[in-house]
C-alpha cells in the first residue's frame, strides 16, 4: 500500500486558520480531487469537520478518540488500526490530508511514500502549521515534478505543486 501526503502550505508552513484553508485556489482543489479520487483519505477530526461535506468517490478515514463511525466515515483510534483496516480491504493508495498532528505522527513512524506539497506564495496568519524541515524531513526526499500556477480569477495567489519521492524506501510495508 502506497501512503501519500497531500497538503498545501504558505511560505511559513501555515496550513489553516480557524479550521479552514486561508486561501482560495480553485486549481489546487481540482488537483486535490484528481489525486484523491477513488482512494481513501486519512485525516484527523478537525480536518474532517472542516470539509464542506463528504467528498464523493473517496472513503473518509478519521483518526479520533471522540468521534464514532457513521455510514459516511470510518473512525479509528490509532494509525495502526486504520492501516490494518485498509490492508484488509486491499487498498493500493491512501492519501493523508491533515491535520498537522496526524501528519507529524505519520512522519515519526516514517510511513509516507510520496509527498504532494502545494506551496502557496503568501504569508498568512494561521493557527495550524507544519515545518517541512523538522516535521517532514524534506532533505530525505527528491522532488520529481513541479507544476506552477499563476494568480488569476480562480486562484488568490501564485502557487506550485511539488511531488516528492523518498530517497530511501520504507523497510517494511
């Protein structure tokens, strides 16, 4: 099973504010949909609650100690439980979409196979952030693709989507 991280951050690593994205980037949302469609998404409860609703064509896996599973999402209390569930259902690709605490836990366990980072060319005020050096250990990754987007009527800021592969593979699956 391939585990991908897909997030957007500003110049300072800010990911969100008040449980929302602090920018409007229509083209990035289209890219997010293409990357995540037909694959499960793992997220924390705040990220789940920030969504506009259940995103079609994607199973929602929530890591939480306070939520319960519903017909729209499966809730697990640990990463291990969630990954075991996905392995049993023969999942090939899973996307981790946030929040920062979930991302940091996956990084600590060295579980990501690919990073898809949208770098938004701005510095916004936010209350959720991630450090690409300390948290993601970006020096252990190689960028293999960059797509650049200009500010326009669909995108509030310039941004670029960077795809990374790990320099060394995981030693377990």
